[in-house]
């Protein structure tokens, strides 16, 4: 969930640099295998002429945002800007979000959106693709890695381990938003998110079962100890399912998803991806 999450709001520590190279981004609509148009942006790596190493030309990050986010949200753009210091970045709006077509299925058919974005990223000639997902996007990158192998490493931030979780007040509000007609109206007009009215049928592969199926792909699970949506049994369950190919970072003082992921954490994620994806 990416709008108004619990915990602290991360503030950018990256400052503009007079000698930062600025190459143009590319924006287009991709089409999924089920015919949904997905608003997508490609940003090449940003070279900063300071003590930082240059971004890898081999590496591209594909960022999967949280529920109610989209490619133009400031917190999504901040994540993209931070990761361009390590490689190229593809961001996109899930179906039902922003300018993309279709309706949100809250993590089910969104794996097809991610698959289209990963294929597009590969088309730029980057041999290594790292998927990075937040909250709902965190569950999507896990399921994508299990069902559509193709990522060289996976980073799942603030993701649930299981479906239908209602153990916190924020998640009870999310369930109202998704399951009630009045909630879906609030989603459309309050958050710019069009939510499908149909229940899952069948219920998609759960994140925890997906985590157990993606070996030997390197997996990083990141979760804040102040996450107001999903308590710490979720990341611990995911890490246990992942086994030896998974790594767990429990972040002190961190809240939920993109808003709470500061630039220091994003830099560490970029360093991890650079060292693991090969």
C-alpha cells in the first residue's frame, strides 16, 4: 500500500549535482499478454561525477509500486532517482493505476504487468534485471519470479506473506476499499485507482509459497520494524520459506513501503543488487 503508510516518511538525502549527466528518459505504453496498456518509463543510469562509482551498464531495475501508487507519484520517482545511481531503471503503473488501462486485481494479474515491464527492460540490452517491489508490488515480484522466471535477483520490500490479512487497522481499511462498492468509489476518486469488483477465482499463489519456489534466484526481503500494515511475522515467514537463497533485512525505525524507504536504504539495495545479480 503506498498512499499514507504507517511509520516515518523518508526524505531524500540525494542533492542535485552540477555535473550529473542527464540523458533523456523514454515513456511509452506497453501491452500485457491479456491486452492491458501499461504506462511505463525507462530512465538510463545517472552518472554523478563525485566519489560514487558509475552506474552499471549491465544492470536495470524494474520497480513495482504499492497499491494506489503510480509511475508519477513523487515517492516512486524518488525511488527511481536513487536507483539510477546504480543502473538503469524501469518504472510503470500497474493496471488500474494512473494512466494505465484495466482495473486493479490487487496483486493477481499484476504479474503480467511486471512481465511486460521486464521484457521491455531486457530490450534495452541490459543483461541483468533486478525486480524491486514495495508492499503489493513486493508480493508481485515474488509471484513473478515463481511463475515467470526471468529476473536475475528479486527485492521485496514491506510485502505480505499471506493473503486476506486483516490483523492491523490499516489493512482492515484496505479490505474495505477493495471489497465494498463504496470503498471502490473512494479508490477511484480519492486515490485514482480503479479496482476490479470480482473476487479472485482461483486464489493466486501466495507470496510465501512463491518465495519457496524461486531458488536459486537471489532474494532480498526488506521490512521495517515499525510497519503498521504487516507485522514482523510476515517477513520472517517469507525468509524462512526462501531458505538459503534468501536474505532478510529488518530495518529499525522504518515504516511501510516506498514512503519509508530512505535514500540510504535504497543505496544499500542498489549495492546488494550489483553484487548479487550475475
